[in-house]
C-alpha cells in the first residue's frame, strides 16, 4: 500500500453506525474525523487518497468547508474505498459485493461518477 492508496477500510470501521450515518448524510467532516479515529489514517493520508490538499481536508474536518461537489464525493469514496451505496451512489468499479458491508440506511442508486482527471 502506498501513500495514495490506503486500501479498503477495515469492515469494522465501515460497519460503525456513526460512520454509516455520516456517509448517508454526506457529513464529510464527521466521515474524515471518524476515519482518522477508527481507521487510523492521518489527514495527509486521507488527502493523498482523495486527491485533496491537506489544507482542504483540514478545513473540511473543522467544518469551515463542506463537500458539495459530485466529483469530489466520487474521489473520496474511490480513494478511501467506501462502497458507493453508503453515500447513495451506484457500486463502484472496484467493489466486489461479498467484501463490503451492507449499509441498511442506503439503497442502491444508478448514479455514477465521472471518470478521468
């Protein structure tokens, strides 16, 4: 695993009620804080994985900025390997159904993320 690919979060992190709730609500301040706490990733690792600057991650965590861009949400879920259905997206290309927890709060969606830079 390199600095930009933290790999999948442990199932027990993704199964935490507070993380599932934050993901369903698109509360990325809470998502990043909980991933730091329970997933053991630093702000710099989160930033690198999500193609964000460390400063941007810091302003999101502090609540000074919210994530509203569809493309940024896609980079976050893909970079941190968060199943798409946990944020209301279609399954991501890298997902294998038997490897990810089922979020009872999120149904399947046909929304897909843009690809490319």
